[in-house]
């Protein structure tokens, strides 16, 4: 373990929001992000939100506290959701989660529920983050990222503020922060990675309090200040703060860099991506804040720090808040009455209400109440109005929306706003306010007008050059550009060809469908990137469909076969026009004879053939397959190196092999090693090649080194693809050191996996305990990889591709085996009998490995 850091600069605080903690692939992302920080020597504190939707449900319990039946029903949904998550994460020990679920039961039975006591509400709301952090700690630890759970309430102590309402002190609490030396010194003695809850703190009486909706961001920044962190990173579902909410304005531009004040202004005026209170603590502590997309960590995101390079005044963002209540107060009779404002504000103070916008006239003052800062309900309002009625005529205008333009130097841009003001001209504008810090200009309109207005205004701001999007120091790409590109790039071919696939499924299921363009692209990627390889052979066992073989041969590949049957298949399609590399394993003598007769390059991987059938090879050139005594691969069953694997000649038998070769006048002209499949570690091939090269130098007769295949294709959306450029660089290095050798390689799966999908039809649905089973007409007889290698194949409900994939199911086949499961704990759009289910990445080792088991017949194959 590292020594305690001399200063807090080594801490990074990573906050993950609701969507970032709601699925297992996201937790794998979190593990990877935390690991990367550790690898840089940082101490890591992870702050999490509740699983998405959970806080809403807990709030529904608080709001419906009086209705025991409703509370029960909502609680059951929460329990089911968390149990399903536990199953999805494949955790072993339910103890931690059970503790919180039991706590939920106790709170339902608590006498404080009847009148919805604020202390009770705070405890209820806190449960979401308690559960998510508990599940997260267990999953991260099980994933090899040892993570210690902390109770955030032990470290965040809220402060009673003057005139704060009871509601505010329990449900919108604030925490004073300063560098906490004791904590900075203590934590590193307990571990390296910690996880804690956002959204909550404790008050001086030791009670749980809540920081307000969206308050987990603020927890992270409180911890950033306590730990004097190097950075606080807010990981969410969008790559930063944008010039408008990208969900309603897809053309919104990424704000690459902001200073604290601008970010504060954008957050307070409605950009939900940051909780408004989270800027101040980091600003005071001088800790920078970043916003990043958990799903696409490669996107630059937004950086928020003290000073940003000088730029011309520009509107940076347009935001809007709804649910605003305006209180208009008309003074009775007296014109410019001294103390009128003081009297009015005194009443708001008495009710613990904080005012946001103010506009005054000689006889009228209108103010706004922001629901994120205040409990604004009918009881509160009528009590306020009763008191105000004593000194003025009161009018409540609600619901309103406040639309705000934010940017430094707002006043110097007024001349550019003519088109903007024209838009407002046609609406009822209840209030206009220009902030005294010159950072914002706000218009309050009827709530119903806001949603159409904001995208329109955003466009106009760009056209009027009031938003200077050409300044690349501040503005990044638009949200659509950023994500469309990514989505197109990431979208598998089958999404675009859905209609064709559904049509094919109507003809027959189960049905393998192949896309030749994907095969071509993969072949080109390999050949075009890994230039050090001189000769490529496609391992046809992965998929020997003639159309696929033709496509690959047309890209300049030879073919690698492992049996006389495969050789005959190739000769039948191509005659002698294609080069065959023959690599059988534990085959009878006759199989070698067949390979020799077919003119293939024969590979031997054992002493036995030379010891017993030497005359067969006499006077010939052969390839020798070596076991380099290590292996890599996505599963034990695809590792093909080391004594436990049957492949390859052991290195300690090499001398004997060479002696036998000399005895029979056999020349070893090539070395071969293939040590596993599905390898995503780019250095693998270089290591293999370097080892082969040094052995080959000793043998003397070797001309070529075959580094095998095994190029991995990521199975899960969040796995990084193999870095082919790095593979290329590694092999080029070895080649430069040993220019005398030709390099060969024999990919299989890499070329075809993504090119194929398996279509199946839903047969039956069943529920058993926590599990929901979806039966399909494909099974382990159609695609055996999940059963054999625990392989993960993405599965979607193709019939309902546009509906939310939110049912957690087991996708199973019709074979009489418990192992006949195609997908464990998958989220599918509510499957119904007859729906077409697509199993992705089935182009390799799919149809070729299918069987007649249970006499269910084989799948149809179609090449698009
Ligand atoms: P989390 O659950 O991770 O805390 P939130 O839902 O609280 O995430 O915040 C992220 C969301 O904020 C985005 O998905 C987006 O819809 C919304 N949002 C609103 N305004 C903006 C803005 N100006 N820039 C980016 N996101 C915004
Ligand atoms: N879970 C809390 C909420 O939904 C806090 C957060 O997510 O930031 O408001
Ligand atoms: Mg949030």
C-alpha cells in the first residue's frame, strides 16, 4: 500500500450519477476508470447516486406517506429493482443489501411515517444511495478493484443556516467544508479506493439530512474540498456541460472550458447536469471540476476551473427552469412608500423562503420562488399570501418558466439581441431580470411556452453571433455531431438492416445472416494496419460459408484448414488457386497424407508423426507448431498454450524433434504458435514473435514465423477494441530486429464474428422466483459458444428495437439441458411470443459448431 500522501493533491473524487450505476456494464466502466486512476498513483473516492429512478420512488413514498398501501407498493418496486441488480451483478453475499432493505421495512412501519416527519423523509431518501454504494462496493471488489465502503454522513456535517426553514435544514441541507487533514491522513491507511454515497449528510444532532435533488454532485465537491483533491470528476450520461440541454437542443455545443462563475450561473439557471451548490465548495478550495460521459470516457468533456483564457463576450448557454412561481405584490395606495420592500422581504424571511429573481416598479414588486431551493406548495403559499395581504395586494402567477441567457459581459451584447427580443415580443413576459454580476439575462414566461422557445432561441443566438461558437477555446462540437458520429461508428450493421432481417426471420428461424461488407472491412483493417505480416491465412473453421471464403480470398488471404474435409471444401470452391496452410491436431496418419497430396503447407505439432511416420514427411518442408508455454484468451477453453492444453510441441522436446527431422531429411521451414483466442492485449503477438524469432535463429532452416491468430473482438459494448496499431507497432519492432524472417498470421474469428447475427423467435415466457425466462427457437444446438465458453453475445429484441430494453430476462433455448442458456440477466424490450430476437456477433463459431442434438435441425444461413 502507498504511504499516506504528503498532501491531498493525490486524491481524485469521481462521482457517478444514476444512469452510470444502473447496469453491470456501467459498473465495469467505473471499475476501469477507478483502476486507471490507481495506475496513475491516485487515491480514489467514488461518490455514487442511487440507481436511476430510485430517488423518485423514495420521494413518492415520502409524498404519499399517509397512504400505507401506496408506500408498500412502491417499496416492493424498489426491492425488486435492487434484487434484480444484485442478480445482474452476480454477487454472492446479499447481507449488505438485505440490511438496507430491512431498514426500508422498518421505516415503513415507523410511527413517524403517518405525519411524514422530515427526519423520517430524510432517512427514506438516503436509502437509494446506501443501496447503490453497497452493491457497488461488493461488485468492484469482486471485479478485482478492492473498494472500501464509507458512510458519507461520518464526514459531512451540515450547518444550520440563519432563517432556514425546517424543510430546508432536512431536505436541502448545506455543509461547510475545509481541508480535513485528519481524513487525508487516515484514509490511505485504510485502503486505496473508497466508495461513498452522494446526496446526504448528518446534522449536529446526528440525524440524517439530504442535500436536495441532484445533490450527489455537491457531495462529490464537498469531499473534493475536504480531501483537497486534485480534481473532482462528475461522470454522467452526457459529455459535459452544453450550451443548452442537449436533450431538447441537439445542436447545443459542448462547452469545453468554463470558469467557476459561468458554470455556477449555468447550473443555477437550470442545467441539471450540475447541482447548483456543487461549484462553490470546489471554487473556494481551488479544486478543478470536470464533467465526463461514463459511457464514452474518450470524449474530452467540460473542464471548470478558476480562469479561462480571455475571450470576446459571448453567450455561453441558454437554460430554462420550470416550476417557477411568481409573486406579484402591489403596494396599496402609497407611492414609493419607504420600507415597503423591507416589509415584504421580512415576510418571505419569516416563511423561510429564499427569493430568486426580483423586479421592482414604483408600486409593484415581483419576485420568483425557485422550487429547487424552496418547498413551494399550496400550504406554504397560502400562509405567505395571508401574511402579505396585510401590506399589499398579492397575485401568484404559476406555473412559469425562467429562460436565461448566460455569459460574461451580458450588457455589452444587448445590441445583438434584437431577434431574441422579437421572439419574446409575441409572448407574455412576466418578468425580465438582468443579474448584477453581468452574467445573465432572464425572461420569465408561462411554463407552456418554454419548450418550443429554447431551441429556437439557441439557433437565433448563433445566427446573431451572440453565441460565438467559432471560438474553439470555449465551444466544442455539437451534441449531435459528437454522438451521431459515435453512434454511427458504433452502430452494428444489423441496426440499419433491421427490416431486411425481420423479413428473413419470417422465412425461417433460427436463421444465421451474414454481412459481407463487415467481413471486408475487418480483412482490410488487419491487412491495412499490420503491415509487418507478409502472409495472411484465414482459419476457415470459424466460418466456412463459400461466400465468406470468396470474400476473404479476394482480399489476398490464403486459407488455413485443420482437416481433410476442410481442404476438400476449399479445393472444391477454389481448385488449386488458393494457398492452404494445414494445421491438424491429433489426427491419424492418413490426414497428413491427404494434406500432402493436396499440396498444402503441413504443420506438425508432436514427436509422434516423425517418430512413427517419418517416411511420410521424408525430403519435405514442414511447419512446426510450438507451445511457448504461456497462453491468453477470453476463456480457459480457448487457451491453447501450456501443458494443460493439447496443442503444440513442448519446448523441451524441440531438440529431439529437430534430431528426428534431420534423421528423415525433413526441413523445418516455419515456426507456428497460436496460444489462445479473443485476445485484446496488443502486446501478445509481439511477445510470441520475439520468442519464435530467437528459437528460429538457433534452428537455422526457418524462413517464416506464424504468430497465430486470436485477435479479439470486444463482446460487450464497453470493452475497448483491440488496438491494431499497437499490434502493428509491436510486430514491426520484432521484424526490424529479425528482418530475415517472413511473418505470417492466421486470424479467424476477427474477420467474421461481427459479420453474422443469429435470428430466433420467441416461443414461450415463464416466471420462476426472481427469474423471467424467455424461450427462443435457437439454443445450444444452434449457437454453443455461451454454453461452451460462457461467451457473451449481445441480444436484442429486434421486433421492438425502439422500445426501452428494461426487462431483465434469461434467454434460453429448447434443448433439454440446463446449460441451454444464450444470455444471462439480459435487458430486453418486453418480449412477446413471436418476437424476433437477434443474437449478435454470431458470425464466428456459430453455424459451424451447430449440432443435431435433440434432433432439432440446423439453422438456415443467408448471406446478404
Ligand atoms: P446524473 O444522474 O448523472 O446526475 P443528471 O440527469 O442529473 O445526471 O444530469 C445529466 C443531464 O442533464 C443530461 O442528461 C441532460 O439531459 C441534462 N442537462 C440539462 N441541461 C444541460 C446542459 N446545459 N448540458 C448538459 N446536460 C444538461
Ligand atoms: N439520487 C439523488 C437524486 O436523484 C441525488 C443525485 O442523483 O444526485 O436527486
Ligand atoms: Mg444529477
